[in-house]
C-alpha cells in the first residue's frame, strides 16, 4: 500500500527541475553576479509562496503527473489552473483559493517574465472579487476597551499578589502587558516579537516613543508613535523590574522575555496567546485578531473616519478599511472608545500608526483570578 500524496508537497519532494527553478529565483551575489528576481523577499514571503507552490505540485502529482515532466512555467496552463481552482474550492475558503492562485501568478511571472500571464492575472482578480465578501472573520464578541481594562487590572493584581514567586509574577505581568500593548498598538507578530529596548522603545520625559524600521513592517514603511499613556507606568515597571527577573542574569536585548530568559518565540507566542485569552476573557484570540478588533471598533464607533484604519494597521490601501466599513453594524456612536478615535485621527496626517487610548470609565469587571500558563 503506497502512502497518500500530501496536499502540500514539501520542497524535498519536489521534482529536481522545480527545485532548481525555485533556487534560481533567490540567487544572490555580488555587484557583477546574477541576482534572482525574488532575492529580496522576506523569509515569511518565501515560506508562504513555497507552501502555495507545494499545493500546486501536489495537485499535479495527484491529477496530471505527466505535467511534471514539463518546465515549471510551461506547465501552468488555463485548463490545469482551472482544475486546480475547482479542486481547491471544494476544500478551502475563497480567500485561501485566491491566495494560492495569486502566489502561482507571482511565481509564474518571476520564472518566465516574457510570457503573457494576463489570463492568470485576470483569474486572480476574479477570485479576489469572489473572496471579498468572505475575507473578514466573523466579528469577535469582545471590544478593545474590555481587553485593555483586563490588562491593566491583571497587572495591578499581579503586582500585589505576594503569594506568587517572583518569576511567576513576572511572567503574568509580561503576559498582560503584551495583550494590553496589542490592543493599543496593533502591530503584526513579526514587529511585536522583534522589539527591543535599545532601538524600538525609547524613553522620553513623559513616557516612551516606539520606533519600527521599514524592515519591521510588512509594507516596508518605518513608523514612530508614542506608547499610550495608560501603558507608560506598566512599561516602566516591566523594564525596571519584571524583565530583569525574567532575564535573570542572561544577555538579551529583546523586549518580551519568556520563562527561559530568552526573547518570546513566535511558535510559543502563537500557541499560548489563544489559551490565555480564552481563560481570562472567554474568547480565544490569535495575534491577528487584535488588529481586526481595533478595525471593527473604529468602523462601528466612528464610521465617518473609517479610512484611518489603513494608517492604524499599516495597510497600503483602503481595501480593508472599506470591508470593515461595509460590515459595520450601524450601531449608534458612543464614547466607549472615543479617545481611541480622537488620538488616531490626530496622527493621520503624519502617516504613522498611533496610540490607542481606550476609555477606562466603562462599567464592567473581568475575572482575573485564574491560573495562567508560561509563554
């Protein structure tokens, strides 16, 4: 009995001709050497498109194995791509199918730039239109104000809980501060985990300035903005006390430190964050969820200024802002997050992300007496 063909063919299982074509895309060298057209792609972009291409190769191996004998760009034909889309739509979300075909188009152009790929470009646009009504996740049943209130309350309770060991106290404090930071400054995971005190968090007379380089940001645009006032003292306390407890004599410049004294790793962070938010807030929130919550809040609370979503989230276009606006429920505006909207609007002309000051006067309490995990 033969093993089933995986839906994503790993690089080591690709035909030699495909591995060679892939490697040529990322060839790097000196001033007079040939440089691949995709040499400047980030590791994340390479990994994402390698996985997409692995799905394409798996599809061919399962349905049209003879095609693998052709040159990679030559085998990308309308009939095959149409069958690939049909097979993918039977098991994947519209947005995922759009991504797969878009990645195939990008790679096809890179492999054989002189060939006419307009038909494939047209297909990606049609798939994008089809996916536009399904591209946003369902609204999360929680608002930013509640998340920030929990964060501040949990840090305060943790600081007063002398029954905890110093290390456990530091872990809990850092967890709550990270969550408060995410809902106040909704940067992507890569930027969050790259932060350090020497370059990203700079003290000023009345708080902290945050600096992100172009390399930190997905749209490759550097950004600087103030840490929200409500997080100034918690960040100072973390810097002066709790971070030192976690580092425990080790050497690292990372801002966010795990229980082992090293910078928080992406896999541990992505794995444990949903568990922690489920335990304390009743909602499992993955890293990207905080960005959607902020965008939804703006769209619902201040729809007239929905375009600021682009600047808050660091998007290149207004597409995502428009999608959140279209889904906004039309609830009447209230003051729950008015300071959020006001602060963001003031910074829009600077084209920089801004602090998110949430109104802490809302009524309501959150249970913060639960067990926590280390991450």
